[in-house]
């Protein structure tokens, strides 16, 4: 049912627009902030106590894992029993699934990299299904709830051990990270999964915050000192991955020594042995790069101290599934942030490299064989992806020498049974001459070929940022490879790179940017670092990478949970509004929109705009509507919401305008009939005043019954469209 813009009229909701006004957001009390960085490829949690907000405690290092890889996050892998019950998550799930008998593994439900299904689904609902590696399906909401429940239990157990006196109820503020380019249905889906997992209840919904990943990274980077940042323009050519290279043995010895030192430092902090000793201990802990407790600046870091009010910068969050771009401007005197352009990006995460490798295998062994192998030997396929991941991490633009990728025995044996010849014969017969068969039973790939697997993904990132073609890292002819990600192999719908004029740095709002923070797990890649610096450095852009770049968003999410008002102004990604009736004006309104009711002429389907695409909206700013229920005694009202990318849509039937959700208002029984209400309104008139906020990470709504001055239960549903 629509709304009319007239204050009088019968049979319709009645509304009027009030000028948006800002209201300070109410903050719930909490004792500890727990942030969960739920990533496409890896996930983890961190926390901080309200009594010591400068100290961010990282989660325990996970059991299992890959040699030489830091375990402060765990793979986003979920294993359910054949009956659909939770078994394990992360390294434990991956290793257990690996050890299952091949025939038995076909009955277990193993999910990996499933986060991107939520981003790519065009018709996301609470009934959306996810497909496990073996082809069986489960409700996506249950899959996500299992994962969040796992992190909840781990985090609460660690909190109980560190602070036994901490009350368990209503003392935790939870923070979930999502890509900034996610639409409202995906954000609501994560909130619904958190409700199902028991993080919070609907009655305590304010204890859960949704944090946008590049915003979290931006908040964290504000706190860094210069020694915690790597300026790519200053790095010597030929250097490898971010940070120092250490052998496994030296890393282990250093880790043991550091753990002892950290325990001593924490004891000093807790017991407080003198002011000077305490300060010195905190400084040692602050400068440690291997501690599970990370101390941030109470104010802003040294790099931020150099910035002036109005300075602007880009954050490029390069994760497992997407690249997420945001532009912020620093505001003084409080150091708050203002978003200058709506979040942008696309499906150019690290999984794109995995998909390119899968397509390469299809060229060698046959696309049909790879599909059959994945379906009938799912555990062995996981083994193969793990082997490729280990080699992918060593790829670099200046690396010399080939890379060996282990093929599981199950792959070799299955191929021989299916094709009647061995994999070595398949390699000789294929047109792929840059992958050989080694005598150790491995695929031997040239470093140039490995780097080229990165190029479709890296090129997409560069073009989204600056509209420039990324240079091929090595001096060779890329047409030898001819890799293009086939839509049939993609987890995401293929997104064409933007026209150079549509790239982020070409936008008028972004002119004058001199600083770019490269963050996210994929930002650890030397191939990506080199490509970004080579493409954007000559344009005068200073490219900076934080140390522990894979944990930047997680740490920033904790800081965001402490002070969610740090991002003061955001840009609306879409235009939102409702369909209403307006008085028909000849010459202005199309004749086919004319509706005559009770002798009055109305124009139907008018798009009444709440907020426009790319409009700046302050945190706490409200758009208000007042209306009257259509019928006496009406207990529930549903009002359709519409959205579009254009700013100037006139009607809800215009091209690009679509129904995106519904405003749901549940009304209490009206005051007794026959007399005026508590506000003195005439009998028979009932006015409900709704206030919507578009400046937060989620669209929020509240409502008040004017007749009783009581709150009305109000919500916006984006999942039941």
C-alpha cells in the first residue's frame, strides 16, 4: 500500500517529509569488544576490554595449519557430519576432511570460500542454499550460523580464562566485518545468522555492530607509527613479500622467546610494578611484531599527525573474494572521518588466482575431468588447492626458477582410470607448454606462468583504482597462456573492468588524493604490491602497506567497536524511497499515471525519495515520515521500499528502479474510541512517526505512536523481497 503526500485523504497512508536532522546515536554499555573478521579465505577474532581500550588481544594461534604460514587466522572452512551436525571449523575441519577415506568423505559436508555466495546472490533470502564440495546443499543461514557460533564459543572461553569475573550476559559488544560493497540484503543476512548463532538476540540487537572492512582498516591505520608501515615507493627493487623472510626454525625459536617475554610483560601490566616500569613494558609490547597483544596509540599515529584537516586518502581492501575501495577525508579537531565517494570495487580477490589455476588444469586434463574429480574425490581436490595455495604465496615478480605443485596420488590414479593414460602423457599432449611433469611426481610451472595467473585479478584491481593497464611483471609474451576466467568456472558473475573515466581516481570527488593504503590478506602478495606500485606510483600516489597487513581489518574492527562514531559521514550507495500518490498536474505527469478517486485526480507510482545515491549523510541524521494507518484497528503495516542507482528517478516504474525491501511496523491497539488521544489529536486520527537513518553501516528505522508517545516496533526487511 502506498503513501500519499497529502495531509488529508482517505484509504491511504498519509505522510509528510521533515527536514533531516542529526541525532547522536545511543551507545550501549559493554565491558569488552569482540570483533570477528569473517573472510572469504580466512577468518579470526580479536578483543579488547573497555577498561584498557589501547590493548587489542589477538585470538590464540590455531592448531594445525600449513608450515611457514602464520596461524593468527584460520581457513574459512566448515565441516558438517553426514547428518548435517557441526563437526569442526578452520584447520581442524580441513585436516579432518583430508584424512577421511575417499568414499566416506563423499558423505560429509565440507564448505569453503562460501562467503562470496552471499555477495553474488541476486535473490538472497533466508532460504538461500549453499552447496558443499560433495554437491549436497544446506541452508546458507545455518552454514553461517555454525561458523559464527564456533567463533563465539572460542572467544567467550578465552574471555572467561582471562577474566573469570566478567559477567556473561550483555557485556560483550560483537562486531562483524563485511565488505563495503555488500548491499543491504547481505548485511541483514549476516545479522540474521548472528541471531541464530546466539551472539545477540533481537531484543539486544544494539550489542551487534556491522563494520565495513575498508572502514575498519582506515580506523586502524590512523593509529599506526611509521615503523609499522611499509612505503612501497621506498622499497628497493627486487625485494620480496612484505616484511622479513625467516626460516621456519628461526620463526619458531623467536616465537617461543617472544611468548615468554610477552607473558612477563603482561604480568607487569596486570600487577603494575611502578609507573616507569609499566610505561616501559607497554612500549616494549607496542613495538613487538610477534605479540598476541597489540597496543595502539591513545591518539593518532605519526603518519596521521602529518595530515591536515581536509587531507584525503584511499583504502584498498584486497581480500580473498573482493577488492573494496573507500575514500576518506580527515576532519579536525577530533580526527573523525568523512567518506568522499560511495564504496566501490568488485570480485577481484585472491580466489580469482585459484580459479585461473583451475581453468589451467581444465586445459591440460579436460574441464569435464576436473568437474568429475571435484565431485567424486572432494577431499583430494581440497589437497590440491592447499598445495597450490602454498606455492601461490611464494610467487613474486622477480622470482627466478620454476615452482613445483604436488598432485595428490588420488588425482594421478583417478585420471589414469578415467582416461586410460597417465598425467605425464596428458601434459605432453596438451597445448600448455609452460607446465611440465617433474620426476618427483609434481607439476612444474614456470614463475612467469604463475605470475600470469595473477594478471586477470590484479588487472581488475588496478583498473578499479586508477583505470590504468597493469604492466605484466616479467618480460615474456603473455599470449602463451591466454587465460581468461570462464563464467562457468567463476564463483562470482564476471564483472567487466570499469571504463577509465569511471575508475575511482578519475572521480571529481577523489581529486587530490596522494596516499593509498593497501590492506587485506591479498595485499600480502608481492605480485600485487609490485603491480599497484608500478601502475600508481608514477602518478604521484604514495602506496603504503601496514605490517601484519592480513590482520589490519580485524584490529580495526575492534577499534570501530570501541568508537563506532569515528566515521561521521558516509555516502549513500543507492537512492532509496517509496511509491506515493501525488496530486496530478497536467503537463507535468504522464496521462497513464492518472488515478481518479472520490472525484480527486492523483498521480500514481511517484517515487518519493528518502536519500539520493552518492548523497552525504551524517551519522545519526534522520529522515522522518508521518502517516496514518489506512483502517481503524490496523495492527500491522507493510510499506514497500524501492531503490535505484540514478539520482533523478521520478516513478517507481522507471528503468532501474526496483523493489528492494519493506518497512514493517507493528502497531499496538489504538486508544479507546470516542475521545481524543494522549496528544490531544481528534478522535479517529492516529499518526505514526517513523525516522530512518542512512548514515550508518546499516539502514535503521525507529517509530513512535504520536497518540501514546510509545515506541512502535519497526524494522526494514531486505530479505523477503
